[in-house]
C-alpha cells in the first residue's frame, strides 16, 4: 500500500497496550442496523482498521451477542437521542447502544479513542448525547488553491479552479467525524468569481462526489453562497431580495442545485460587509435577504446560515464616537423574530474580529426569538498564525460558559446556541478551520489540538480543556506520562502567554495591518486615525461606557452595569471598555503602565520556558513532530521579543513613565 503523503493525526492507530480490552472485542454483533448502510459501513471499517493497527486483531461478524463480542445495537428510548450513543460493559459483554447511524459511528470513534489512550474498557458506563445540533467547520478556501487566513499550506479541496476529490478528502471526513463534526462549508465566505460556479454544471459532478464521501461519515456538505450571483452568474441587473425576477432566478437555480448535489445541507452567506453586496444595497433588511433564500431552499430541507459580520469597513474613519463593536447588535437586534425557521444567524464570539481577548458578543442571547449559531476561529489569524503556540479551547470554554442573563436558568451562551434556551433545533457552533495540505494538516503539529478540541467541545460542552488536551496528546503524540505532563505545561497556559506579550487587558489589535502577524502598535487598518487603542500621553483604551460609544449598554443587566463602570469591569477587558490613565492602580497594586511593562517581559520569559520544556522531550517524541515544533518555537520567541520591545518602547515614549524595575526599554 502506498504511503500517504499526509499525517493521520489522532487516527494513526499504532500499536497499543491491550490492558485486557482484547478479550471484550473478539467479534462484532450488529442488531437493528443495516451493514450495507454507508455510515454503518464506515463505522465497521473504522473499527476493523483501528483494531488491526492497535491490537493486531481483525474481529469477525457474529450472529449472537456473546461475551467477548462488541454488540452494536440500535436503541432510541428517550435517553439516547439523535446522534447519541451509550457505552456499557458488564460481565464481559461490551455494548454500544446508538440512536441512529451517526450515533453508531461516533460511538465507534469513542471506543477507538479509549483504546488509543490505553484506557480500560471494563466497567464502562457512559451516555453521550451531542450538546449542539449543528457542529460545523467553515473553510476559507479559494478555488485557486489559496486559503484566506490559511497557515498550513494550500487547499486540499481546490487547486487552480479545480475541485479535488481524492483519498485526502476521505481522510479529512474521517478526522472531522471522529470528533463529532456533522457539517462542513468547503469554500471561502468571501465568494470569489470562480467559486460562484460551484452551483453550476461545471462542478456538479465533483460536488456530488464530495457530498457522497461526506455522507458516508455523517457530514452534510454546505457551500458559501455569492449573494450577488443573480448578477454575476444570472445576468440580471439586481440582487434585490424582493424583486420577482431575482426570486424566480434563485428558485430555478436551487431546484437544479439540490437535484444535482445530494446531501447538500444549505448555504453560508456573507452579505453587506467588507465590500460584499447584500440586502442593504437595495434598502432591504438582512431578514429580507435571508428569508428569500430560506423559503426557496426549504422544500429541499436546506438551511441558510447568515453571518452577522455586517459592518461598514470605513465607519471608524469618521470620528471617535463611531464604534465598529456596536455594528452587529445595531444591525440585527431590531429584526429579532423576523427570520424564518430555517435561517440561522451565525454570530462571532466577540463584537470585533477573533482577538485574543474581547467580550462576548451581546447578540448571543440578546436575540431571544431567532436561531443562533456561535462562530469561533480555530485558524489563528490574530493568535499566532499556527506559528506561536496558542491552545484555544480554554477560551472557547469561557465563551460557552458566559452568562448572558437573557432570562431563565438556561441563559449561558452554551444554552442559547444548543437550542436549550428557545427549544429550537436549528442551532449550533461553527469554527473557521485551520487545515491545509501540509503533511500535518495544521502547519504546526501542536495546532492540531485546536481542530481536535473544537470538535470534541462542540459535541460535549461539559468536557474540560484539560480533558480534551490529554486526549489529544495521548492519541497524537504519546501515552508516556512525562510527555503528556510536559506538553500540558506548555499548552494549557499558552493563551495567557500569547496575551501577555501581545495586547494587554483586552485592547486587541496592534498587529501588522492585513497580515495580522507581528507587532504594529498603531496598525489598526480600519481607521483613518491610524490607531485602535486611542492611546495618548495620559492613558489608553476605548471608552465604550455610557459616556463614550455606549457599547457596554448593549448587554443585559447586570453585565451592562458591570462593564459600564471602570471599577467593576473585569480587568482582563478593562481597556476594551474604558480609556484608563497610565497611573491607574490595578488589583495587583501595579499601575497600568507597569502592568504593560511587566506582562510583556513575562510573556517572553514564558516562551523561553516553553522552549526549555519542549527541548526536554527530544528523543521522547517522533523526530518529525519534535523538529516541526522546535522550528516554530524559534519564530515564536522572535515574535514575542518584537512585541515586547515595540509595545514597551511605544508606551514608555507615549507616557514618559519609566519602568519601576529599571529594565532597558528602547
């Protein structure tokens, strides 16, 4: 068999210690499932491949559920919901009970995960129902093979305006399904001309083939849609959602698309943002645009996912009172309840743009009558480009646990996006994906933990960041205790380390414009004022209180009052909400300016400690993995020093206040 030109990551299935598990899985018994079903077939094939690789076993199909046989049984009794499963072992009998075919597949992957981690299956009793109906990956891949905000090589979906469907397509589907992903958008939300043709005869054959592979792993294919396709593809002179000619064109086109591409879940749409046309162009509302498309795709079971990243990218050029952070809420809150039931609003976790620290978007929970979906970014656009180590799952946990106070006991972000708050099924979570055609898929070997972790957290939001990281390390790197503990010491605090040497206390940005890597203190690209942080010789920060832009008041109480006052605002977000004097004393008894100095020095020191820890693993992890991470640590240290020196020098010159510890600041 030809060696693959890409890693299998956590599905590599190398030899493992049996720990007596082999006595429970000598055969396979199937009840209530059709072995010829595509998803069931994938589950059985994965089970066979996993056991062959890890235990050297090839279990046969059995006709009776005897001891020593894995029983795969369909059971939907109210406890085991759609896509859910239960694992039980008693007296030598191991059972996987599943509510449907997808649940069976996820349960098989769970068993293989436990075997890969060298866990004992005896006595297991575990019920796993997915917490989110939709668990999606959004790829920003372009048809020419480039990836917007891609840091892991080129696209494995597209190359030179060709759609690629090959062995890597299947392995991608396996990886996604193994962590519970059930929807994938394969093309960039900024739909360029070539991608418009994905909904034409030019690419239907390839789209059908890809959709069928995804379907074998319980994944629905979605496409990003060009809202202006009526003009760019259809030859009309308008994209007005209320124009009968526009509606007729979309009706004809969607009939063709859904007939030609089976397993198509629907479309992701970005409109009226960053130069993209949309309903606002014609004096219509966002609801008008979304509902027009939703009504047309509804007969085919399709949904429309409408991004709430809607703002005028030149609005911050006007004056200091104009606040981009307000745009999402201002543009959508008045239309709460206007959207049809197969429309989901996809809302970024924060009001800005995937910064290392920003508050939760007030739209999440602010909308009480509209389907909502959380959007996070696994691709490290502002968090190190998959060069700098930044384990993002602790951040995602903070977002999900945030209490919105939207009413009742079920008011966290996790409650809202799961459908528990409003009782809706069209809800969930999506991540901008971090993959490319590099050998290890994610550029940095360690960045794969964010891909893995997002899927696991999307399926079971109760999992801790620590649990998820341990799983990934044991499956991907090593089960040796020293290796696990060392990588945990590197990765668990890595977000805070990155934050320390980049942007303090929630201020964000200060990155090289457009590139978004490396320090540029005044580098905010959306303002003619040449700065986002609004620092002067007295202080730094954006006043978003009732005396400033008023953004803080977009939250429900008591969050609004908490953010509105400098004294009660969480310090990690202090500069996001307030313009603060350099001499302001923090809870640490340090002045603000001293905190800026200290944190940037500490960040560099912590990167140096990360490097020392990683170097202690030489010879204890795969050589390729070791060298991949070691090289990137060299780049991270250089980046951290650049940030430290530029930021500290800038604010020393701006404030005129020296470092209390007498360190050299250039």
